[in-house]
């Protein structure tokens, strides 16, 4: 156990849970100078991470075996694969504050928009991610999109971190089954809406890239000692907790034949315990390096190619 962790024999799990109730905002608190919640424009190294316990596959198995578009076509891909789209008409960004001004720019979605436009030519762009949102907000974000979009459509999603954070006492006590199921249900509803035939026009293919939840402590759980907004130290490794939640995300993404973006594994080994880190000072959002790494991860999944 890290010397920066609490001694469970002295404080016990109940005290840790009480500390967890003091948590501040994570994956959602408004950052100074954060951007608006949505925007829309028309714009003219392989990532796998160092792995570690509580991986993206977690308890949920290997994730998706391939991608299936809303029109029924399928292609190469899977949980750690890539859609390798030959064309792209629209990029959609959904989720929480990681996609809404969280951390330190340049932000991944701006970088991704630029890189994909350079690769495919002019694309439409809609960013509906909302700081502070949980997976329950995804359906509303989807419903705020136009009825028709140029295809193919790539949808990138970072969501689930706030669901986990807001239920942290139950997570630590192992009493979070209902909360994990609720998150999975919200993601399932969102994917079903995105992939419904004709969701954005007749014959428009939709491909979804859903990220897992990362861990700034790299499994150690010593968030309080690390000066994080999440002000508590876990007496045990937090790998099993992240594995459970990320496993549920992987299962849901696999059920719809979409692509799992392994953000947890990509960022693992680059937290505050292993500088230079990829996180901002709040241990919640990516710093400039982290946003660039996330941009590269999504780019490779969408295109099947490393970033230029």
C-alpha cells in the first residue's frame, strides 16, 4: 500500500466513505474560462496505454467485436479496434466536461475536428457535451442534434465518470450494482437512439466511439494525498471499482457492435503518481498533453490510422 494511503486499521472503511461524501466536482465542475455547453460548425503511434489492473475490459469481457452502423453495414473494429472509415460527413461530440472545456486546452475535440477535417475534407461538427452531466443526459444531447446530418457520422462520447463519482460511497462499499445498471441502461438508450435506422436521414451510417472512465491515481486510490478535488484516500486498490464500471460500459458498447475507446488503459501510468502526468491539477480533467493523447486515440479509432 502506498505510504500516502490511509491506514484502514486506524480509520476503517466507514471513515473513508464519510470522507468520500466530501468530494467536490469531478468530470463536471465548471472550470474558469470553460467553453459553452454546445457548438456546431462546418469545418473545411498506436494507443493502448500501459494497461494495469481494472482495465477497460474489466469484468465485462473483451467489448465489441466489430462496428455496426445504423443502416446495418459492418466493418472492422471492436473494443480495441478501429472503424477505419473511408469517408466522414459529420463529427458529433457528446458527454461530460472532458468534452466541454474541462482541463487545459487545446481540447481534444478541437484537435480532433481539425485532424479529421484535414483527413476527410470539410465535415459538419456538433458538440453537445455538457459539463457536470451524467450518462442520463446523453439522450437529451442526442435529441438536440439536427434531424438530418451528412454521413457517415462519427460520434465520440466521454461519459460515466460523474455517475461513478456521484455514487462513490456505494462504490466503496460494493453496493453499487443498481447504479452500474442504471449507467448501462442510459448508455444503451443513447446508443439505440443514435443507431436507429434513419436516425439522421435515410441511409446515413452512424459509428459510435464510447470512452471508458480513467483513473488519475493509476489504481492506488490516494486522491486526497495527491491534492485532488476528490478529497479522500482509499485503503485498497481502486482497480476493481474501475474494472466493474468500465466492464459494464464495454458490455453495453459490445451489445450494439460499436467501438470501445480505451481511455482508462491509454491514460494508465500517466497519473499524478507517475509524473509527468496527463491530468490537470484537479486530477479529474486532462491537461494539454492528456487532451492531445485523447485526440490521438479517437483519431486512430475513427480512421484506422495514427495521427499524422
